[in-house]
C-alpha cells in the first residue's frame, strides 16, 4: 500500500509551505489525482487522516479532485473522455489519440 | 483564511532524485530497465534466462534486487555469474529513487557493465508511480494470471515500454487467450512492445534479449 508513502510526501510538502507562510494551523489541502494513477482516493484519505493526528496539520481536510482519463484527437483536435480504454475519436473516428489528462498526482494548494 | 497555491507533483522529490539517477547512469553509458510484475510472474527467472542470452551477445549487466525480505533472489542471479545487489525494503511495497541512488555506487563499481536491471518488488500497483531513473519500465505478466490483467492494472501497463508475457508453456492448461491479452495490453498502451516467453523452456527469451540489446546499443548513441 503506497498511499502511506504518498501521504508522507504530501505532509512534507505541506509542512514546508506552512513554514514558509508562517501558518500554525491548517483547514484544507487540495490535491489532484488522475484516473490512470494507481492511487485509491479513499485509501489516501484514510492515510491522511491517520497520519496528521497530533501534528500541525490536525483537523485539515483533504480535498481530492479526481481527473478523468481524457484524450485529444491528433487529426481533428477534439477532446473527449476515454472510457473502457477505447481510443477512437467520437467526432472523426480517428485513432491517433494523445492522452491529455488522467495521470496527475499533484498537490494544488493549502488553505489555513 | 487564505489559499496558498503550490502546484507541484506530490512525488516531486522522488522525481528529482530519479532524474539525478538517470543522468548519472547516462554519463557512464549504462542503460537501465525497471522490471515489475505481480509476485511469481517470473521476473527473477527471466533475469536468470537473460544472463545466458546476453552473455552470448557479449553484453555485461548488473542487477539490483528489491524484495521485502531476504536475499534469495540475488543469490539465484549470482549463480549465473551476474553481479547482484539485494535491497530489502522492509514493509515498503515498491522501490523508490532514493533507494536506487544508494545502490548506484555499487553499480558503478561493477566492471564494464552496459546495462542495469532493477527488479522491483512483486507488486502491480505501487511501483507504477515511482520513477527510479530507469530508461524503460518492463512489465512481466504470466499466462496463469488471466488475459484481463492489463485492464485491471492499467497504470503499470500504461507506464511500461515493454511487456513480457511469461509461462507460455502453461498456456494450454489455462483459459488464457494470448490474442485477447495482447489486445487488452495494447488498448491500455498502444506503444507497448510485446514478447512471449517461457522461462522454463527458454522459448522466446532470445527475441526479448535481442530487443533489449538493441535498446542498450541505441541508448549509447544518444
């Protein structure tokens, strides 16, 4: 279960930013998780809640924006949601598809 | 209350170290692969078979082995005359770039190697997110696992450059459909190079080793 080590990375970054901004407490951490990552949002939320107990982050909510797997057709430029890994453009039926969303694993912002 | 924008990758620190690993390997002309699979798919057996094939091609390589416990795998590999370093991850389910950075001095101490093979912890989920600094990730799956595996673990198949489908000798005894497996893998990642092997009989390992030797050679030109 690597959600724990991902949580550790989130907490390290958040603590660094709290130091920089002089924040003593925190309300929210916003992150972005793509559909094609191997990260389970519910597990991540559980790990986060568990590991911030007794720290400066205690009480902060983890706000997860889930990003769907999205493609763009190289032929006609159409952007669309990829479901079932089918990679055919719904507009022109082209098959040369560039993936433009779904692999994100980003820390977006903090609120305190 | 105000919002402070951060906008960086959660694993930015790992990615930084991975980039340093990649540069250090490149400077010494060493190509590297990161082999991932479910436990028991045949990663170690594949490396053992590769030892013979690559030796015949005159290509020397070293292996870094990731396991939760023990040094059984590195011992298996050393028996084939290939230098192997065991990293035990304790309870961690994957290798990370930091662990590899500590293994690099050992790698650079090996005589005239052109290829580093990293055998990751047997796990099809967690290693997908951790760049180690390798040139390509290679997924191994086996015919006893089911041909729908790519659809169940898309992240790892999507992060890989090559797929080795192992245990072809057992396929007749299972419901595994090779064409469907290939279709599923290419659906998730149209750029995958797919190889079929049996590490028990040695069938198909030559084609995989030849392809890999080609990558090592091309890597040197860059």
